[in-house]
């Protein structure tokens, strides 16, 4: 079949075949990339906890543990606890605040209402906070850690899993070596 073809024609046929093979390989490559992207997206979606558990106490009718949908707010936690037992608590409670798994929500009658622990004092010498288990409000007891950094720590922990070492806290946006040097004596990862 190729006996009567000139070398130019043979080169043209080879170039067309090479172009077709390249196009087919590119299509396979792009399809596999898309499949990988879809799989990774599905894995990220699976990581989100569908439910969270919070501890509601203080001026509510049924204090205790409440299971809520992820993304819930203080209003949902109060409702799950039977509502306010002291109507004056409603005026001092931020019902729009988001709650996270493991939060302690204290509804404080006339005094106050807060998400997290009632204790917001400084750490005692030798006391360490487990950054893999502490709720946001407990993390705020750490030097230089306020609500924003505490939320970032919990968000990263929920997204990536537990911190394997104290140094991994530097993966949190805004926590670098300087801030870590102030934190390292006050944090731990697990029972150590």
C-alpha cells in the first residue's frame, strides 16, 4: 500500500497517526485527572461530621448532652435542651453563635451565656492543654490564642485529623515559630 507513496506522503501519514495517538493519550490522561478530582472531592465531603455533640448547661430546662446537626448554632442547642429555664438568659445569649463538636455551652441566667467553658483563666505552671481534644474555649486559655486562632486550630484538627506533634500547630494559619515558641510549654498531643 505504501509502495507508490512519496517520502513526503509517508511523513504526513506518520504525523497524522502520531497526532491521533497523542490526542487519544491526552484524552485518557484528562479523564483520569477528572476522575481523581471527583474522588478527592467526594472524600473531602465524607470528612464532614453529620452530627456533633455538645454539653448544654446552666439556665436551660434539660441540661446535658445534645446531639445536633453539624453547623448548628446556640439556638439549636438551647432548643435541644428544652429551652430557657430563665427568660432573662435569652437576652444575654448570642443565639447565632456556631457550635462545634465537643463544645460546652453555658447559659448563664442574668449573668452571661457563653459557648465553651466558663473558665477562661490562665494556665497554671506545668499545666498543658491537649490540642487534639480541647474545645475552642479551652484553647483560648493558651497565651496568644483568642477566638480566631482557637477556631482555626479546631477547624484544622477536624479537617486533617489529630495533630501528631505539638509542632504541627504551626500548620494553623497565623501560627509561626514565634507564636509556637510561646505555646510549646503549654500544649500536648494526647495523654503525654
